[in-house]
C-alpha cells in the first residue's frame, strides 16, 4: 500500500488503521512496513489517495 500525493492529510486513514501502520510526515501520511494490507485505509480515504 502507498499513499499518493493526492493525500489531503485529513487523518481518516490513521483513524481506520487498526495496527497504527500509518504515520504523519511533513505534508502527507505514510504507510509503514507494519502494514498488513487489510485495506481498511483504502476504503476510508475520501480522495482515493491510497493505492496498492
């Protein structure tokens, strides 16, 4: 999973990640290596900024 530059940094993906695998960087969020590819963040993103 990857968060693209389309990210608006709303934090919805962070709230929906059950294992805290999404962290805030300078301008957008980033998915860490702890991600299990469950897809919860993908379906929660309001701007479709998370891709596989």
